[in-house]
């Protein structure tokens, strides 16, 4: 990951070393979107899909960390900053989705 003067710059190639984590995160978000579409009550389909996907972000991240650790534990030391930032984004999205869902 290259750092910019703004503190954060990356491209898709920076995600290759943590592919297992990202795959678990994307899979959880897809499953969450499907579950949200059929299980959540919202007037619009997009709201159900989006809420389901973001609610699944944090559990998907945590499961991805476990899988990544089991497959290649050394990646945490090498790419810790990227993993932490992805975790912050997943946490933010899940909290935002939960607060929006509870305020309906």
C-alpha cells in the first residue's frame, strides 16, 4: 500500500495479499443482502438489500480475519494497516445500518 499526503491511497492490487479476508467479507455482504431482501421490512427493495449487506459487514470481516489467520497469519504483520482500515469501514457500515434499521 502506498501512502499519499492525504494518508491513504490504494488500488485493487493492494487487496491481493488479503484475498481470503476480502472474499469472506464480500460473501457475507452478498448473503446479508439476500437475507435482508427477504427478511427485513422496508418499503423499497434497495433499502432491504443495502441494510442486509451492511449489517453483515462486521460479521463478515471478523470471519474473514479468522480465515486469513488460518491461511496466512504473517499477512497481519505485513498488511496490518490495510486490515485495520477495512475493519473500521466494516464497523462503521454495520453501526450505520443498525441505527438506520432501528430508527424505522
